[in-house]
């Protein structure tokens, strides 16, 4: 099968992750799913935060089951997938289910088998992972063709995003990342990206692709509180999101990782079995913070 035909027949799989919670990862996931659906793509959004799932809450959905029902055999994937008013399908995770926070290999294989069968129905599969560097996060993020990392200019968010990229690159063979800076403006977005880039260039063998920034605005918090997505009645943020997501989805696919769900997730299973703990380096972690307020603007905007 040629690379071209592979791109046409296999769904694109994008994971959306963050090193730190509360940076707008799920907000990004649901709006990206809605944008892709409006453009005519068949989209499945997987809520892979299996301990603190909240995609269904943000969309105002009443989930009849969780991923636990799939793993126990009480429900099939078709039983659990829910269509939403925004035109895409959702696979709910599970909230308050501690036993799902670290899937074993058998459970990972069950999810793999189910989603591989359903994959042909979709053009795009988005995986909204948990925050941090837990085993589930590494599994789902390394299963994707594209890893999108969301962060804010906050120093702890920047440090945690670096830690996530470090672990994925060293333990799970993920070396290309899209970067989105949330709750910021154009200048601080570029500065934050440059700080992250300067440290990854020094310590890691990775490529970072800066997608852009999402402005901070009260309308975002109000939309989340009222369980609704932004639309063209929100001119302060919505047009910016549309351009940002067009840019993201127009990025060329990663041919080296576009072998379909079976390739991704079996590769991820193997990586999980072979990985060894990676000791954190105090020097590296400190270097992320050390770059604050020291990056010249002409470098940050290159």
C-alpha cells in the first residue's frame, strides 16, 4: 500500500495532552472536534482521562456507560459511543473510577481491538488524554499519529509540558509534537514556545511545531460554565479558534506513523512493555525555569 493510499484509507489520530491540568486541554479537544465535523470530517472524540473524565460534562451529554463497561464486557463500543449535537461522536471515559487510571496490557488490548474495528467509520480520531505523565497518558499519546501538547505561559505548565515531551520521546519513541499555547497573547505565546524550544533543543531529540496561541477571554470561562461550545456569536475568540484549527488540520500527515490504529496501538503496547523508568534530571528541569525572561524577542519570534 502506498503512503498516499494509506493516508486516504486510515483515520488520522491526534492525541491532545498536557503536562499540567487546568490548561484548557479538553476545551481544545471538543472545539477541534466540532471544527473538523463542520468541515465535513467524520470525527470520534475519545475521552481518555479514565479517572477524571469530563468531555461528556462539557458537552452536556448523559453517558449511559463508561470505558469500564467495555473492559468488563458489559457493553460494546457501539453501545458506548454517543453522537453529540455538534456533529461528532464521543466515547466517554469514566469519572471517579480509580481502577481505570492505569490500564494493564490486557485492558489496553481490549480497547485497541474495539477501536480498530470502529476506525474505518471515521476520518479523524481525537484522544483527549489525562494530564501528566501517567501510564495511560503515555499509552494513548504514543498511540497517535500526531501528539498535540497544550500548555500556558505559567512556569509550572511549561516545566510539566517539557517533562511530558521528555518522557514520550525517551520512553515511547515520539519525536514530533505540535504545540499550542493557551490563555495568552501573540507575544507571550511566542516567548513561551521559544523557552520550551530552547530546552528541548538542548536536551532532547524532538521536533516542535508551533501551531499558535488561544487568547484569554472571559467568554471562554462562561462557555465552560454553561456547558456550551463557542460559536460565531463569540467574535472575540471563535474566529481565532477557526483559523488555528484550520492550520492544525492542514499540517501534512506524519507518513512514518500513518500505518493505522493497529500499527499505532500495537507499537504503543510494545513500548509500554519495554520501557524502563526514566530518572528526572534536576539540571534539565531547572533549565526550563531558568529560561524565563531571558529569551530575546527576536529569537522568540523566529
